[in-house]
């Protein structure tokens, strides 16, 4: 998470596991057993499988309690993970309640924009999961689609992938990500989230589904049944290429 004001941080225990809520917004989920975390975070982590195994250095903007990192560790135990999180209370809870340190994440305690302005390393995968505000009005930081994405694009290696968790701002993020290359979205059935993925070497929507389905991870297979993967066009945000809806989503 990223924002200028202190945030209300709460942990909620449910029969399924732990939830971290920041200003009422669900920021992280930890579930014991095979699932590990929720479908949205699996969708954010899944594009790592589209990269060559030897070059998986991952930047997580908006680390929270490490839900994306948890899924990434299951998909690629050897990936190098760098996470940026501005809220020290979120990180305290993440370490005390969600066992963040076990995920071997290099953590930067800083506002994402400040960190991006200074950082010079490049990454194979950048996962942007930045939100502000309470649950009913959660939104991206104002700087993100402009200066933020210009800086994020500079942190991508050649052939790298950019991933963003969007709710209301998908058209703006698609436009901001378009200079990276082809843009797809992973739309999560039952949620408002649309995961934007962009990259110059990003395969077609159908090929992305095929590659993700080849993974033997049961939790990813379960998540994949709830995803529709579509081509997105920056000048026509409503336009899409719907060639890969999962069988469960076909009317």
C-alpha cells in the first residue's frame, strides 16, 4: 500500500485463515494448506511463469503482508523478490502474524514514488499493487499513471513484464502500460479486480492460458478456472479479445 496519511491496520481471523485489512480494504490473505492465499494474488503472481526461469528478479510495489510474494515463492522458490511498503505498522503485522520474513523478501520501507525516483536496478517482473483510501473509495495514487508508470517502465529489463492490480482505473493503467508492449487483462470472476499484464514478448491470451495451465500447482489451477484472459487496447479501453474464457465462465 502507498499513501500520505497513517492507515488503520487490522488483522481478522476467519475459518479460512488470516486477513489483513488496511482502512477496511482487504490487502492480504494467508490461508493454511495448499491455497496459501486468494485468487487475486495468484493472478498477480502467475505471470512469473511466462518468464525464462533463469531470469526472475521481481519487484513488488505495495508489499502489504506478502500475499503476492507467498504465491511467487510457491511458483518460483529461487526468484529474487524486492518489496516496497511505506507503512511500518503493516510490516510489523506482516512479520508478526503472516510470517513475512520466511518469504525471503528484500523489504524497502519507503513510499513507492520516492523509491522509484532513486532506484536504478532493473527487474524481470514488476507487480504494482498500490491503493489508497477506505474500501468504498479505494483508488490508485494520483501520481501513478503519469510519473509513476514512466519510472516503472525504466525499471523493467528487456523482455520483462509489468503487472498491475486494477479496480476502477483499468483504462488509465492500460494506457500507461501500453508502451511496454502487448497488454492483456486477467479478469477475476466474482471480484472487481482486473489484473493488467503488459510486455513486448507477452504471448497471446490463448497462449498465456495454455502456459499457466501447464503449471502443476493446484492452487493456480483452481485460480485459473476463475480467470478470463483478454487483449486490451489503450485507445479503446472497452475493446477486448475474448478468446480464452474458462469453461466455467461460458454461458
